[in-house]
């Protein structure tokens, strides 16, 4: 026995599909804590971008903190050795990235 039609036409089915996709995207953005896009597509999503940059800054800040703790927990011979110097160079690069993202956040 055939199933009853949910939609009256193919266009109605496509419209329902697009609406479900938009709802799923909005829910995903909400779970990330980002504000919705502006109503007009020509307007930039500045508030959304600023929120994303703030989240990135906080995440990099956490990485720097954990990396510094890791470095501090190592022995003095490790810190002064070749691996310690390489690690400090990498930590300096991450701190530079933190400063760069910090300049972008309002």
C-alpha cells in the first residue's frame, strides 16, 4: 500500500528540506555560543566574528597556560637541554599567536 504524500509538490518538499537545514545550522551555532547571522546577507556578521575571536583567544590562552605548566614541571636539565630550548621556541610561537589574536579582539 503506498504511503500518503507529506508534501503537495516537489517545491514544497525542497522548501521543507531547506527549512530543516536552516534550523539545524541555527541550533549548531547556538550550541557553540555564537550569535545568529544578520538578516541581510550583505551585512557582515561582525558580532559573530568577534565572539569567535574571543573564543579562539581563550582557547589559545589555555594552551599557553598548559604548555607553561608542562615546561615548569620538567627537570632543570631538560629545560636547559636541546628539547627544552625547542619547546621554548614553540611556546614563544604560541604566545605570539595569542598576542596576534588578542589584537583582533575588541
